[in-house]
C-alpha cells in the first residue's frame, strides 16, 4: 500500500488521493460503528431511531450518553459499546493519519540518505 523507502516520494496528487481513500475508509468505519450503536439502543432500550442516533453518536464521540438507561440489558450494551467506540474512534484516526505519518517518515529517510551520500557514506 505504501511505497518503500528506497522509492521516490509519492507526488502530491497521488498522496491526496491516498489521503482521501483513507478518510473515506475511516468514515465508513465510523458509520458502521454508529449503526451498531443505533441498532443496539433500539434493541435494548425503548428508544426512537433519533434518540438511538443521538446516544450512539455521543458515546462514539466520547461525550457520553444523553438519555438515562432504563434496562439492565441497555446498560450492559452501553458499557460494551463505549469500549468498542473508543477503539473504533482511535482506529479511524490511525487510518486517516497513517498516510501523513508515512509521508513524514519517508521524506525524513530521503533527506537522511541525501545527507549521507553527500558526506560520502
């Protein structure tokens, strides 16, 4: 997926395309996680789709639930969903920033190799 450090730096246009693909993948991951939360809240709590969306979105973003939970099943689901959401959010950030971090390291290695070749070794 990423070019080897011996290869030249990816042109900006291709880098931006890679960044857009990764952002789209992260968006799909967040949408999937949001869908899991909405279905779970609908299944375990007597919530409308809008209330389920708000609660799932707030937990996914790290803000915490909006509505108080009424059932034991809903409380257990909310705890498990909160743990899952933290991992999903961090994973989506990693997916988005991986090309940026890779480009930074790749550029650093290219500059280091250029410096070493000027010094003779």
